């Protein structure tokens, strides 16, 4: 791979991650959520209704820690616990409408800087960047 292109891609990723995480953390502080709570909401959003131990494993924490975190989300009305239809001894957790709304809001906050960046580009630059990013997306999807 071209060393210059690789260096530029790494630089771009550092910038994207820094800006995205900055906005994500600002959103969390503004709404009074911990990053761990938002992380749990995102994981439930992506997995769908899941078991508490599955969620703990996904987050890299114990089932007890996941359960404690979920208690707060349930108290805030962002998640709901139900019995597992296949094994009534186990509980499943899913997002409420309010939980889904928080996920969507936090994603929008995290990505809002991209709209401001796009506005700084001329129409010709927008077209050029769009074409290049479409190519990168296409090639990146072949890596899996």
C-alpha cells in the first residue's frame, strides 16, 4: 500500500474518532448519562432483545455488573426486562421507545460535525470527496 495514503487514512481516522468521541461525551454529560450506560444502550440496540449475561459478555463485564447497569437503565425508563420465553429463569432486556430515542439522538450528536464539515466544501469538492468515500466504502466492504 502507498505509505502516503496509509498515513493520510490513519490521520483521518484519528480525527474522526476524536471529533466523534468528543461529541458523544458532550452529549452524555449534557443528558447526564454515563458512557457505560450509552454503550449498553447501543449494544442492546444492535443486538436486539438479549440476555443479561450476553450483554455483559459483549461489554466485557460480569453478569452482575451488567445487571447493575441495566437496573439504572430500567429505572430511567430506557430499557425493560422481561422473562426469556425459552427459559423463564432468565431475563431478557430490550430498549423502550425512550431508549431508542436516546440511541438516535446520541448518534446524531456524534455525527453532527460531519454536516458542518460538508458545508465548508465547495460543490466540486463535495462531489470529489463523495466519489472517493464511495470507493473506500465499496473496497472496505470486500474486506469482511
